[in-house]
């Protein structure tokens, strides 16, 4: 039988140097998550499918990610599925752990799965980075989430714009025009970036006449001060968010066309975008999801982004792995001892006990920046020859000097 060799469509391998960069970017993300006082949690990849059905969401409409979930059965015939996001799992966690101390500040990084069409930047397995504050209804929490993401993007040298809107404001604007099909109109407006204004207006004719459509778009062009002065619900939330973000030195931009997560977002919503290059991160306030199974509303706010997207945009030069190759020329004991001392100092290294020529060829192939020769003369003199593989420069260093050089 002929076996088909290859990755399944929508799944991918990560090999060096990309795998090293991914790990470095993830370390940066985790560093900032923890600096802001968020605690890591882990959840199962597989859940009961019942938990992932549209009925488990607080909204009336099905979220696209829900319909794209992978479904499977175990040996007992139970209906299961692969997690398509992390947020819905919080409702289960709070049902099983009702005494969790609030606010619950958690982060999670792991694989998600969606059985959806594949494209150049869309895969069926991807790594998501989530951070949430559960149990706080303060705008200060919304601002803190945005400040955290801003710090991560600055460290990774990614230029982006943080756009915000408010679900209550959107509903209030549409209701003010006496439009009845609020959710349907929102769904069409959500397609603006994908299909353009003319196509959206054409689609809206299913629900509104031409005058209403024109009036709606004119209304959406108004600024936040207008909505505040005219007592539109949600406008003050956005103004308060702007004020709080400025305390962190973070600028946000009001985008009245921003929709996101029609099935579960309830207040402020955010999207981090690169002009002309699409979305980097998205999130918002979802005050009716976490407490669904315990019969009460628990306020929550969070944001998430894909590790693949962030890694592709990040300007970061990760440390080489390994950083040095120890070329043992008949000096195994001394090589092992030096390797142990380097590793104790957090210097990644390997020992190569073949011919020096082969060792150098291997170092070049693996982009190992430094090689260290350990022969009889080096051991006798207690000095090691360090070769810079990029410049070709060489120098004799004591073990102490060698450690100091490689650690920095």
C-alpha cells in the first residue's frame, strides 16, 4: 500500500530558523503577560461538543468560528470537538470552580482548531495568545488590556493602530434610525472591509430603503463628541477608555464600523490593525458569557492574537540555538566539563567529536555563531580558541573570559 507523505491541508511544520523565532516571540508575550500580573492556565484541547454549540453563546446568532469547529466521537460514542477558542472554556471553568477569587486575571497560549477554508495566512491549526480579566466591569481593565498589547507590539517593533468601538453604541445608533433588523444590519456592516462600501450598501437593501442606508452611513461618520452630546448609549464608555489609555501613553482610534464577535461582545470592542495589512489582534468586553452556566452575569474583558501572525511581523533577532559548538580533539573529559560550565551559565552549546573540518561545516550549516577548539594544547595552557563563524576572527581565551564573552 502506498502511503501518502505530507502534511494535512491546513496544518504546518515549524522548523529552524522560524521555530526559534516563534519561541522567542512567545517568550516576549509571556513576559509581558506576567509583568501585568496575569497567571497562566491550561485547558483541554477536547471538549464536549454540547459546550461548543451556538446555544452555549449568549447571543442569538451563530459565530463563524463555532460552525467551523472540528467534531469527533470517542469510543463510547460521545459527541466531542476540538477547541476552536479559549474564551468559551471559561464558562465551564467557572461552573466547575464557582469560588474562583475575582478578579481572575488569566492568560493562555496554545493550539486552536477550526475546520475552515485554508488560505496563505489561514490554517486549521494555529497558536492563540489570550489574556483576560474576569470579574471587573471597570473601563480601567479595558485600558490595561490595550496597554499590555501596546507594550508587546512596541517591544517587537510592530507598528499598528488600536481601533475601538462599542457594541451598545452601535445598537443605539441603529435604533435611533428606527431600524428593526439590528443584528442583520450589523452583520452586513461587518463586511465593509472585505467587500467594500458599495456592496455593503447593496446588501443592506434587503432590510432598509435607500434613504435609510444613506442616513445610516452619514450617522456613522459622526465623531464621539456628537454621540456623547446626544446621549447615545456606549459613547461615554469610549471617551472614558480614551482617557484611561492616555494615562498609559496609548492612543486609540474610534472606528464606528468595527463590529467583531456579534454573538458575544457586549460593550467596548477592540481591533489592532496594520494599515492595509489586516488585523493583528482583537477583543473586547463580554459580560454575559462567563457566568452563563451558573445563572449570573460575570463581567469580563480580553484580547487575543495569533502567534503565527505576530511572529511574521516581529522584528526580533532571537538568540542562536546552540550558541557555540565545542570541537573536541581527543579531549572528551575537558569538553564535557566546559560544556557543563557553559550550560550552568545559560549558554546553549553542543559537543562535536569528529574531525574539525566536519565540525566547522556543521556549524556553518546550522548557523552556530561560535566554535570552540579543545585540543591537547588548549587543555595544557588552560586557554581555548574561540572562532567567530561569521567574521572568521579567532582569539585565545581562558574559561573565565570565554564565559564572560558568551554570556553577554
